[in-house]
């Protein structure tokens, strides 16, 4: 039986986590560290790994798993100028918002766990097969249910939803953040009012941990529905596991687009 714990929750910004002592001691005892990668955790995971000083989970070892390296990442850029904000030169790291990415990551993770714990390799393979079958049928259900969202236009707080947008055929038309990772400015929000007061967007999406004021402010001035989505499990009451996470995301988008 694997014991798991999470460094982040749906209520905190995953770009910024404190390397607190309890977390350091968990990493010190871990057999496997799983992260998104693509530099999402660049501000805190290297420090955490260094403080924990556990050779089994250092980058390059079998006990270090970057989920984002098993999917094709969007928006990779050669621009590494940090003055441009939280840009992710290795591509957008928020890969969990497309369930097809999760399917690919599950395969890689199942193989990795079998490699780390060879005695139980068969049960990881069986668990993976069971998950993958359920997951594939859930994806078909979500795609059918969300088909009416195709062609909708979204303004998002941060560029956290590019994979979801691509998956469901939603067009990302603007971001509340003028510079990725920095809070939305009044000047930028005013520009968005001018741009969208006569239409051009169907919803304004923010994640659980993000300040609700910018999206509510824009909703008041443009009439475009603001909607909060869980970026990960636990971000809404309904999103209690990966399956209900996508149920919650799609139900909330359908409710918002019906308004
Ligand atoms: Zn980001």
C-alpha cells in the first residue's frame, strides 16, 4: 500500500510553495517525487530537494517523475526573459487540464512504479489497465457532454487552461494577467472592458486559489459570466478525485454558458 501526500492543494498557487520543515522531512523519506515539471515548480522544488537531500528522488533518478515530460507541451518558447513574467520556456506546465494528458501520464507513472517496486510490478500493471479502461470511457462521456462548448471563447485569469481549451475546442481570447504570474492590473482590466463590453467572450475563468475580484469586476462591467474552476482535485466540493474533477469543470462551464 503506497502512502501519498501532496505538497500543494487546490487552494494555493502551485508556482509558489514554501519548503516548510514538514514537507522537507516527507521528501527525505520518499521513494518517489511527482511534479508537473516544465519549470512549474522551478521556484521551490529544487530548494526542497536540496534541503531534503534524498538521492533516491533527485532529478535524473528513477524516483523523480516529471509528469509534463510525458505529454506534448503547448506554447514552448525560446523567450526566457523573466521580465516577461512567469513565462514557461519549456512549454505550458498546466498539463492536467486535458484528460488525454492524464492517460499518457498514468501509463508512464505505472511503468515507473513497477520499476521502483519490481515485486509488485504485476499489480501496478493491473491497476493501470483498470484505471485506463475507466478513464477512456469517462473521456468519451465528457467529450459528448461538452460538445456544446466548442467554439466558445474564454478569458482566463492565468494561462492555466490552454490544454482544456484545445481539448474542448474553446478559444482563449485574453488573460486577466497582463504579465503571467503577476496580479491583473487596473490598466489591463480597463483595456479588457473596452475590448469585450460589446461581446467577444463567453466566460471569464479563474482557478480556485486565484483572487476572485478581477474576474467579478470584469463580469460586472461586461456581463460576461465569471466562473471558478478547480485546477486540481479539491478545488470545488464536487471535485473529490480525478473523475469528479472533470465532471466539476465541465458542469461549471455548461452552467456558465447557459447563463
Ligand atoms: Zn503558469
